[in-house]
């Protein structure tokens, strides 16, 4: 059978020609650049977190920050395994979260009606995190002044434990907010701050990752896949590097 010569462009040639032309056009319009050293950008720069070294408190007043630091220090006290929640930067983590979109639930559906749900339905409150902290801290200050004539941060460890246990059980009442709701909000955020990537302000010097042996945000684990039942002692890595970067106060 004799193969007939094809006149003009075949569909394959046309597609190949179009793709090549497009690639050349894109390459011509783009300005090529060679990068040397460490790129001078911040991860997620288009919508990035306020980082651990962002100066000052972004949401809390100094007085509020002092009380939150006292709470997280009591929730996660220092011991032989790790630093306290305060020294790990949990209050900084919470402050940065409240100052961002999480603080007013900007990405959540916020239309009512708001009804008190059952325990199985979880949190049904209309209060956003910023309101919960503002009301909760004000209520906590009022309660502690009435009971002890001191702020929570000035109480003894035993007194602090008693107040926190009362909040958890609902036996301590706060003006303006359900005490259990406030306690669960702070407890959850404290745990998040303790174990989150340090870029968000908490887990300072990757203390919690070192404690549990978590290797962090590593790019590639192929070298370790076959190393079964072996202690690897990998240095934890944050999104932007090793633990050495996060030693700033």
C-alpha cells in the first residue's frame, strides 16, 4: 500500500506548532533572572502570618498579655521535658492569631440564628475569638479581684489551678461569657501554639517538637524510608529552617 503524501499541516503538526509558538511567546515576555543565595521573601507572603519576630503585641493590651501569659504558663508548666507555655511563646501565637483572620472568623459562615446546641454539636456561640478573649479576660479580672483582691497573674500556682479548674467545670462564673467556653477557647489555642510551626509565634525553639521527636516540616524523607525501628535523632525543621533561626526572645 502506497502512503499518500500529506498536503499542508496535519493536526499533530498544528498542535505542536501552536504549543511551541506559545512557549516561545511566554519565554520572550518573561524577564529571566538568576537568584543566588537565600531568596529575600517570606513564606506565604501573599497572605502570610505575623511572624514570631513581629515587634510588640498585635491584639492584646500589655495587661491582657500579662494575664494570658500567666494562663498558658499554668496550663503548660515547665518541667524536665520542656519549657512552659509562656516560654514557648503560646501567648504570642494566640495574639497573632487574634490579630489575623482567625480573630473574627473571617473565613467562616457567620449568619444567624445562633442557638445553644447540644454537647454533641459543639461550639455554637456567636462570639468570635477576639470577643471571647476580651470578655473572658475582663470577666476573669473581675472575678479574681472579687475573690483574691489580685489579678490572676498575681495568684499562687495553687490558686491559679483552682480558678482554671472552676472555669473548666463551670463552677466559676464570668460576666459576659460562659466560663467553660472561655476556658476551652484558651486551652485549645494554647495547645495549638505549643505544637504549631514556630513561624506562627509559638513552639519557640521547637521545644515541643524536640520533646516528642517530631522532625518538623522536612521536604524529603526518602533517605529514611527504609530505616525501620531506628532512632534517627533528626533536627526539627520549621517551614523556614532549623531550630537555630527561632532563638530570638
